[in-house]
C-alpha cells in the first residue's frame, strides 16, 4: 500500500510544487490551475461526484453483502450473486440507452410520478449530475458488494458465536467484528469505484489510480493460476524440512510471482492512459469505437497460434519441471523462482489481458471469465494445442464479427 499508492501520491504532490522546466520550488502551478475556470471546475465537479458515488455505493452495498453472506442460505448464495452481476453482462452502451428510456421526460419514472401526483411534471433528471451519480452508483454497488462479500465470507463464524455468547447483539457484531474484518474489501471497492474525470482532463493522480486498479485486478485474477505451483512448493518444502535442509516461506514465492504482475500493471497503464487522453475509451473504460475491440480480439486470437505462446504456456503447465530447473535455496532464491515464473505467465497471458480493452476494463463479468479461462488453459496440458487453436479461432471470429 505504501509503495504502490501512498508514495506515488506524495511524489505527485511534490512534483506539483516544482517548475516543470527548472525543477525549482514554486506555487505557479497552483496559480495557473486556479486562474482557469475549466481546470478547477472540472476537478471539483469530479471530486463531488466521486464522493457521492462512493458514499451511496458503500451505504447500499454493505447491507446487501451482509444479507447475501449471513442471511441467504448457502445453497442460494451463488444464485444471489448471479442476480447481482447479471445486469452488467450487457454492454455499457445498451445499459445507458435503457436508462435513457426509463429516466427521460417521457420515460417510466416521469409517467409514474405524474400518475401519482396527478400533475404534468418534467423532472429534467436525465441530463444532469444526479443522473450521472445514479448510473455510476449502480455499478459501484455491484462492485463493492462483491468485494465485501469476498471479505465477509472468510470471517471465522466462531467470532460471531463468541459475540453472541458474551451477550452481544447484531449491532456489536457488525461494529466489532464484521466491519473491521471487511475493511480490505471496502477500501479496494472504494478505490475501484473512483470516478474518472468527466471532461477528459486526466492528471498524474488519475494515472496512479489506474495503476492501482490494474495491480489489484491482476493480483485477484492471477493468484488462482499459481496455486498448483504453491501446493507443489509446499510439498517440496516439507520434504526439505524433514531432511534438515534450508526452507523458505511459500509467501515469498507468491510475492515474487505477484510482483511481476504488478510491474505488468504499470506497463499496461501507459497505453490505457494514452487511450483516455485520445478519447478512445469512455469514462467507464470501454472502447468508443468498435474497431478497437475488433483489433484487440483478433490480436489475442492470432497470438494463441504463435510459438512464443506455446513456449510460455508449456512452462506454466509444468510447475514441477520449472521448479527442478530453476530451484534456488534461500529466501532470495525462492523470490526469484516466483518472479521468473510470473514473467513466463505474462508472456503466456498478456494478449488475453488486452481483451479487457475490447470489452471494458471494468467489465467484472469478463474479468471473472478471463480468470477461469487462464486457469483452464494451464490445466489443459493433455490437449494444449487443441485448446489454443479453438480459443484462438473464437477470438478471431469474435473480432471479425465486431468489425462487420
């Protein structure tokens, strides 16, 4: 958190007081900022909208996540989460037009209000800041609910039983147990629900938040794919320990692996930042032109047939062979194993990650599909060539379909 968020923010703050040409301390940057209305108007409008979106999203998402996790029966939780996510399977454009039909002056909401009041009232709600906050909050509620649920489901039920045995009620249970243990999901959800600039005026702080978003997303997506190696490393570690040899924590290997993906996140942030600057992505991080998605999907499909993809995937599918060929004793050696393996995985999956630009970087459904896709690709060692060819043809066909 300190290295990837706090330090960049304070570094950006320091740069804001330096002259871009001479590097001398100055307040001229702030004078220039407040001298032009377009700058601080856009900044404070974005800040205001972000505050309300995050606040409303948290207020609505917390009880919803609590209900799904602790009230809904276990066998129905998956269905409840599916109902929550299903509306976001459609594209941002279709959802936007649907809400336009509902919220317009001749839409369903206005019709209902006029029927109830008996008066002809024009709400003028559609093209306003309130409508923007409403639409973004719907997305934020879904995202934060999923992250809060993921935090709440891991809470030890014995803590809740202890609260009840000591005379606590639901309020003390939420205040002293659930809320503190759900803070990681709450914080990450709030960061991801942050609203990009509404006027396209992207700054260095937006770059930092984009990088943080990618880093969190890559860690969440790629951790499941390293599990086979972690289990194998744990087994070999136990054998070394029984033989009196030096051992290292499996978390060091995981840290090295995830660090490589964090560095990939930094690299991928640059093209996304440039695409936002050029207006090629909308504020919801979806492409503004169909040809962008078409090119990216075709590229991902073609890459499935390349020898480089085959070489990297072969390494990822053979964790035992990789460990035997790259084993290093000590903590630094363990870190290098994870770090090196991470870059093989990047070589295998970088084109797949680019498909997020085609279908929306914040498309949670596609993020989940990609996570499962990568895991199954690593497990397809019996017929890897068939798997790659079929998925490659699917991506190419999909890209061509979008261009028609």
